[in-house]
C-alpha cells in the first residue's frame, strides 16, 4: 500500500531501472509501481516510442510483473 499517495515510488527498485530511466519514466507519467503494473501493450508501445533507449526493456525485463 502507498504510505504517501502523493509521493513517487522508488522505481529503481525494479530490476533494470536506474536513475536515468526512472527520470524518463517520470517524464512519461509513470511515477508509481501501480502505473507500471497496469501497462498494457498499447501503453508500453507509447512509452517505448519516445523513450528509444528502452527498446523493449519493459517486456524483456518484465517491469510490469515486477511492479505487481
């Protein structure tokens, strides 16, 4: 559960997410584990488009399942 629903989660706890990617995800509106946990294929495509450095990492490193 969110102890402070207004503050972002530490997305770097997800394997494969470091400070740079965390910043890019936040810029893309992903600031909570639940934001990652509910991503569907269309949302992943939208995120990976502008964040070219991700190049399928969301699926390959299973960020959605890790966030759940």
